[in-house]
């Protein structure tokens, strides 16, 4: 499975540019101060397109995550360039924006598997600030099929990206038939029961609400999903999203919020044993402590710091280096600022 191996940022959101390409492994945890570029980095990864599925992340994500041109470009005007290094080659996303009354668009350039670099222009619909999907026209679809026709689709489906946001009960309701058909409603309940005081047997639907079924003295009782704590909601929602979408790249901003350390460890173990690539940001020391315990394969801690010129700096730490810091009573979350990277 191909992964994103690095990302270089120029002129994206609050980042003037990154200091070179920021390397990525299979499992990545990012720490840094507020406004150090962590969320912007995830949003840049969210724009990584998926040509084989005939979509990019643009469409709905521009609506749900506030991706408008003006907010994507550094200081709201100019040119944004994102360069993704992958196992199959490099992809470049470029967006230019100079105001609502100017011609603006985006383009994606592909150079995978030895195929000559090609370019697709993404033209905006009239009177709107949302980008069209990458393969919005018949000609685009024909072009992509021709570009990748001799490649194994399993190797070219670069990134079916999943961004874990606020838990959504409506999404669970909308996709309930699929959840139940594939027995995910039972699997998720079992996973939740491993890290909470209750013992749930399944997710279910009652009165058009998602509920968790538990047994009390041999009698079933149904607890509303909306009455669960935020940590349990995140666990149920994230597992449902992952199982339903089978992503190759999972992005999770502010991971660890609302979570007890046992819940943090449960989710980290679940993510670590999966085949997809993971990029998390966090402010929680519990996440770092449990990361060392879980020891995901091919993992790293990325320390982010943005200087006064809005340049994004980074430093990478392997698990052994994290352990050494913790053993010496140093906090990896604060060290990036202390050493001035």
C-alpha cells in the first residue's frame, strides 16, 4: 500500500513555507504549541487526491471543513503549492487566488510509476468559492483512466483519506444499514466495552436515535449515543468511519481530548494494528506516554514550531528517543520550543 512519505508546504493557510519536506512514516504523532501549524498540516494532507476513486477530497470537505480559496492561501492572496512525496512519485497541488473577481483555479500534477508528468486544471464553477471535484468532467475521467490504465488499481489508489472530526450521530444513522449488514454494530460495541465501566453488546437504533445496548441484571437497557461522554462518542464514531470507508490515510486533529488514558491506549492499539497510514496531532501527554507503550510499527513523533516569519520547522523523534526524554523527566511537547527548532 503506497503512503505519503513527505509533504512540503508553500503559502498554505498560516504557513509561509515549511523548512523543506516534512517526512512521514506509517504512524505519526505531531506535537507543538497552539498555532504552530499542526492543524494546517493535516488540512494540507486532506487535499491529497484519490484519482482512481474519481474524487479528490475537495467536494464535500470544502463545505464541511471551511476550505475556501481565500482561507487556504497564505495571507489570503497569492499562490499555494503543496508537494506530496509518495511511494509512487510526486504529486503537486497548486492554487492561486487574487480576489473574488479574478480568474482562479487549481491544478494537480501526476508523475507516478514512470508515467510522464501530466497536469489537470481544476476550474471553479461560476459564482462560488468551492472547488469542483478533480474528475468533475467526462474528459477528466477519460484522461485519468488512460493515465493509469496499465497500473494496478491497488497500487494507484493513493489516498482514500479520512479526517476524524466531531462525532456525528446523523452519519451513523444514514449509514446504519451498512453498519448492521457488515456486523460492525457488534464489533464496535465490543471494542468500546474494553475501556469503559459498562459492558455493551451492540449498537442499535431506537426512536431514530443511535443507542448502545447493555445488560443490567439480565435485562437489556439502551443508552443513547448522545448521552455518552465525548471520549466514547469519538471512539464509536471513528471506528464506524474507519470500518465503513476502509481508508488508506487517517487524519485526527487534537487526538486525546476528552479521553481517559485507557481509552487513548485502546484507540492507539486499534489504529496501530491496522494497515492504513495515521497522522495525529495532540496536546496530551497521555498520548505520548501510551504511544511508547503501544509501540506502533514504523512510527515517529514530529515536533512542530513556527517562527516569527511563519516558517514551519520540525524535528523527528523515534520511540527510543521519546523514551529517553521521558526517562529524564523532559516533556517532548515543550522541548521543540525550548531548543528553538
